[in-house]
């Protein structure tokens, strides 16, 4: 048994930690609900206890710590301000975890982490130009181009949830209007229909898929992508009719010869994706720019 990455996934609903080896295998997973409405200190205490529990199972073999966290963030993960965790604004998560674990620590956006994971052991293996996105409570994304995960100026590249799909649409948490997240997230569906996404009508499923396909078409054309991988409880819960609607809209909107063949697939990793992705963030960090793959 070789070196391990202590992987941490920070979400608005739950927090998880596990150990990821250099082949992308995940073990010793522990999860805890994110304390609703908690302040910065209580949130940190929850994370620290979770990390300590998993670290004990590693038997001293943790070389690095990798974290996936909701955006936005600053300084490439130095501070985090997740939209869906109100108690953390400019919280110094990387520094706190580095002090707790005593190993090099890297923090990145959870959807960018998922993009790394899908390229490593999921549905985007052997693909050098792709988008991975999550359609769940919110909508997030990460982009791999020319085989490299895009970071952007502050680490926020890939925020497809705030691409406009309905110019006169609903107000968004970001301050904009008609963003994909404001129209197609689980939060938006619940607000518009008064029902949980799991109880959505066929018309809502089709509209959600159509809007996701619309956003993917713009991004795929802009960046010359081969593939879009879609994860998240809303997308995967809707299943086939969602993906059919998304592909139909993608074909209709992405009409350039190079973009007409862009594929759109369900994510390959399921529930393990976020922690495998956090593990990839850690290994990428100590490799100084490794982007997944063998
Ligand atoms: Zn927005």
C-alpha cells in the first residue's frame, strides 16, 4: 500500500472525507451533514473532526490533502466563500487544513475537481477537451482543454451555472438574471414548481434538459470541445428524458462543423466522483500541474 491523498468534499448538504491512492481508488469514506445555518467556527469544527477520523485510518501514509469546495473562491482556493454555505465568507480553508494535517494542501472548486475525476477514472478518460458539470442543488462546471484543467485568473474558470440561457429569466443568486443555475438547478425547479425535483413533471424535465443543452452548446462551440459529462442528483435523477432533451438542444444550437459532433454523457463515477476529484486536486497540486490520466 502506497502513499495516500486525504480527500475532502465540502458541500452545502453534506461534508465527506476519504483516502485516494495514486490510481484513483477511494477508501475509508466518512460523511457528516453540513450543520444548517452554522457559523464559521462550527463549520470548521465539523470539518476538523471528519478529517481526524479519516486520517486515523491512513496509518501515517497521507502525503497530501486535496479539497473540493463550492465556489466562488479566491487565490486559487486560499479562501472560500461557497454560495450555499453562508457561514463561510473568505474563509481560509487551505491554511486551516494544512495546519491540521501537516501535509501540502490544495483546495479547488468542487466541479473542477469532478472534471479531473471524470478524466482520471470516469466517463472522460482518453478525452483531452471536455466539460464536466453538476446539475444538483446548484449548477457548476469544470473544463479540461488540451489536456489541462482550466483555472482562470482566480481559480473560477468553468462556472457554467452562470451562463445566461434565458435573457429575461429569473433573478440569480449571483446578481444576474436568467443564468442556467437560476433556471435549471434543483433550487430553481423547487421555487418555480413548488415541488422537489424528484416529483417534476415531464415538461419540467424536458425544459431542464433543453436549458442544459443550450449552455453546453455555447461552451462547446467557444472552446472546441469533444464531450460534456453531466453529473448531479437532478440530471441523473431525471435520467434518459433529460439527456435526450439536452442532446436535441445541443445538436440544434451547436451547428458549426467542429461542434456538431459534441457528445453529452452521464457522469461515470456516481457517488464516488466528488472524493475521487478531491483526491485528484491533491495529487495534481503536488505534481505541480498534473491534470489526471495515467
Ligand atoms: Zn448567476
